């Protein structure tokens, strides 16, 4: 067996050796040509691979460069990248947030005052500084800075709202439309928040011989006319710190002297007001200035008379009339103004008798500040009182505002609350028919170190 295997192995070796020998005997030129062809093929495939790789790198580089340019442009423009869908080839881009700068007011105004002044410090009104106040007065003034700041926030809202109102008021608008546009704007700017911030009392828009406390009830179709004299009296508040400020709007220039007389009288009252000043002295100064003016209407000359039964007043927290009155004629009380008090200095001028009386349908109401517990029998009256307490507290309100809250068929309940002395009605106050009345008003703070006309603006 072993011999046969050895012979077979020898034969295989001989065959292999024969093949090797045959290859060795092949033509060397032909072998060289084959090698060159193989080398060319290798070089060609390598070149093709290198070219493909180079093209791929170039494409990626181009894409990266394009991406970098796009990102740079978007960053410069301050734009935010959104989802690019198919164009982004599934790549998510990081959103670039726009840097927030200080907010500016829109037109018409809609941005709350607190957002326009994120620091919480609001514009100071016109100050009449006491020369070199003692250090303890400065400390007291600083201690009440939070209170003064609430007044200033409400005053800034008032300034911006009245600027807006002057812009849109024109003959042909209904009084309801004027009031609702004003109040909507005011609610936005003051950022209405229950009893913490909102409207201090209904918008007065008394016309001509009506001097105060008129706002339209539902269904009132009164339209503003070119020859009307309209008193716009509205209030704002922050934490019950009330700004009571009013001005008069006319379209016919024949009333200019009437408005000038009342504006001058109000500024005289502000100038004379101050700590330890007697209220009667302020009234006397106001009367003297107002009566120095005359106005010619339709060929007849009228002396401008102060309306002697209308007054300025002190203001308390959530209390529009806090007890003291500032007369606009001589002969008033000798009570003195005191440090820390807040006053509404307002004057009314008339071409009529200079006396007002209750007239027309009542629209203004206010809960009695000092009323205690009074038993109420009518369920509807109890419900209405709860609505008043929750939404207005001791601030004034009107029937339109009850309608806005969804209340209906409340007149009997409201009358019942008035009869019980829980709520007081404030009907419109009118002089003789055919005459014209005007009003200007500002709120002043008698701070320990100065007198600040907090509601003063560029308009008046």
C-alpha cells in the first residue's frame, strides 16, 4: 500500500514541476505586456476611486459652506429657523431665539404699562420740590415709594389712553362707542385684575350744559356733534390708588376761550395747593382767575363762571371722595391740606348760572364706603350686592358695567339697594339748558418732600 501511494505522489510532483517548467519557458515580452495591462487597470480603478472620493469631499464641503452661510445670514437677521421638512434632508436645525429688546407701545395702545416698564419704576409727574427738605422727610418719602409708584403707573395708563381718545374722537360717533373704546383701551393698559387694578369709575362724557356724572346707559343713541362741548372724565387705579383726571374736547374753535379759562383756573388751583394751605384760599384763587375770562358765542359775550356747587376733593384708597372738598369759589372751609394726602384739583366753568342740579336718567352708582351690615330681604338685591362687592367694592360703577357682567333685570334690585342706603346714586349734574360747561382736572400727591402733579402730561 505504501509503495503505491509513494508512486502516485511522485507522479503528481512531476506534473506540477512540468507546469512550472512550462510557465518558466513562456515568452517574457508577452508577460511584460500582461503586467502593464494589469497595472493600467489598477491605476485606472484607483484614479476613478480617487476622483469619486474627491467629488464626494467637494460635495460635502460645498454643503457645509452653504449651511454655514445660511446660518450666518439667519443669525444676522435675527430670524428663527423652523423645521425645513424635506429640504433639510432630515437634519434638525437648532432654533435661534430672537433677542428681546424693550417693548414699545402699539397703535392703538394695547401693551400694559407694567410691560413697558419692566423695572417697575414708572414716570414721575411734575414735581414742585421743597428747597432742602430735612433728612427725616426724605426718609418718609422713600418709605412711601411703593404707594407713589402705584399712582404713577395708573397715571401713565391715563396719559396714554387719553392721547388715544383724542386721536379717534370725532363728530358722528355715538357716546356709547366712545366710552366703550376708551374703557377697552384703559383695561388693557392698566392690565385689569379684579380689585387690584382696573377702572376707578365710569367714563364721564357729559355734553354741553351737563357738567358731570353722565355716561350712556344701554340703548342711549346720543351722537357727538361738531358744536358739542364734551367733558371726558375717567379714572384708573392700581391697588386702589386712584387717578382722577379730566379734560374737555371741542371741535368748534369758538369755545377756545372757555377751555382756556377753565384750564388756567385748574392750574392756578394746583399752584396754590400744598401742605398746610387752607382749602378756602385755593378756592378764592381759582374763582379770581376764572372770572377774569370772557367768551363770545354767537355774537353774545359771557363771563366764565365757576360752578360753585362742584368741588375738588381728597382721594383715599378705594375711595374717590375721601372727606375733604376743595372749593372753586371763595368762602369755603378753612381746613388745611396735610402731608401725605392726595387731591383731585378740578374746576368747572360755565356760561350759564354757575350752579348745577340733578337731571336726566341716572347711570353712576357707588357703594357707601361707611355702610355696615344692613339686612336685605330681596334675593335679587342680595345677589346684586354680591356682584358689586366682588367686582367694584367701594369704587363707582355704572349700569353698562353690570350689563357687561351678564346681569339683567336688576333695576328693581338696584333701587332696593339705594333705598336701603347701601348704594348711592349719582345722577347727571346740569346747569341751565342752552349753556356750555367745561372741566379740567388733575391728581396731586402732597409728598413729604414735594408736591407732585402725578397725572400731568404734554397735553395739559
